[in-house]
C-alpha cells in the first residue's frame, strides 16, 4: 500500500523506508533498514506490537541452550522462535547471548541451559550470572528426551542441537543459584 494508505490503516505494524516514514508518522512504524541491521530486536518489537496486548506475562524472552561440542541456542519471545543458532565455543555463546539479552527489551528474561554437558552448563551459567546478575533468571533444565534420535541423519548443520535447545527453552528447570 502507499504511505498515505498506511498512515490511515489500522495495521498494527508498518514496515517502510526512512523517507516514507515521515508520511506515515505513527508509533508502530519500523524501517526496512532497521530490520536488516537489527533483525532480532526488530522482530521482537514487531511481535510485541502484534501480541503484546496479552500482557507482560506473555512478553517473556526465553533462551534455550543445548550445551555440548556444538552449542544449540533457541531464542523465544512471546512464545515464538525468533531465531536458532549454533555456536562452537562457550565464548561465542556468551557473546551471542549477551548481545541478545542486551538488545531485546522484555520484562522477564530467562536463560534455560540443558544439563547434558554439566561442565559447559555451569560455565555458561556462571558467566551470564556474573554479567547480568538479577536482570535475568538462569535455570538448569533436565535434558532427558530433548534430542532427536541419533542415526536419523537429522543433525546436518546442527539441527539436532537447535531442536534440543528449543525443547529446553520450553522446560522449567532449577534456578541456577539453588543448583550449585
């Protein structure tokens, strides 16, 4: 639709160019360049605009982590998966998760880490806890039954790790402080 039509529409979200945003002039306008430059935070803001009216309880940011040789990460916001990632080191994982936690505005931020690689789990939890303290909730989750069966050729590109991370994100765990 044209910028003039968008300005008068009842759409919850409008994505447009910087020049046309002046014509639209509404709160729920996102720039196409923002979506390219900050995809996760803009996706979260778009979701918040669309489903945020359900209240703060639904506006949770939950990050599920499947630790191991390859570390699977699933980023959930408003119960929708924003992204899934594979990293190959604790350092890369901390860097990525720290960026996500800092760039997405949410009243509740939960990091759920599987207990399959307990040394890696504890290392990730300890670093995140020292970096974010009381701004996030860290839980250690029982991983049993989260993996796709081995031998199904479903782990090309870390699919099994990302799938496990998503399942971990939806499971309640033990709070990190009480888990030590």
